């Protein structure tokens, strides 16, 4: 769970890194290999993006300072 803007920045960077891993993997792996190796990464990407959306949907008074 993201509790402050600093954690938000870290989560956004993690999402960017996961996306870069997937983009690079598409150029290296076969379709079958890519589907197998990307599945857990895509799930992690979804989880982190959901956390970002949940944080951004809260009002300022619901967010911890930091």
C-alpha cells in the first residue's frame, strides 16, 4: 500500500522498470517463452498499478504526509 508521495514515486519507477523488462523480453524470447515468463511480471505490474490508482484516488486528508 502506498502511503505517501515518496512511495508513489518508487511505485511509479517500479512500474516503469517492469514495463522495460517486458519490452526487452519481447525482442529476445519466442512467443511461447514470452507468454510464460511475462505472466508473473504482468500480474505484478497490475498489482502495482492498482496500488497507484488507489493512492491517487484518495483525498489529501486521507494521505499520510511524506
